[in-house]
C-alpha cells in the first residue's frame, strides 16, 4: 500500500507544477480546451495512463473544461502514486 505524503512534501511538489492545487484532500487541476471533442480526446489519453498505472483519477468533464483530481483512497490522502500520475497527465497535453 502507498503511504500518505505529508503537507511539506505535497507543497514542495506543487511549487514546480503550474495549475495544480490541493482541494478536499486531492491534488487537482482544471484543463481548458477549445472544443468538447478535444476534452474527450484528453480524457481518453488520461484513461490510458490511468489503466497502465492501475490508479484512476476522478474526472469531471464540463464541455471545454476537464477537472482531474487524484488521491489514494487506501492511504487516506495524497501519495507518490498520485503525484506521478499527475505528472504523466501534464505530459498528455501541451497545456
């Protein structure tokens, strides 16, 4: 089981990441797209990454906005698994 990270570790990670924040015990980021179809293409890329990592984010799709939120339920908070997948998600888009 992954171990929950302390606040200092999470804050240090956030310093180098544009757009990511912590909300309700999860790291999250809003991604904006020009069209709904672009949002869906992005979500499909994230789904492939998530399946490969066997770690699945919360995904909210609102037309041109996709919200990705990550936490490790078994650990009761944010773990290295979440931060690693968040980094991969950033690489899934040019945004």
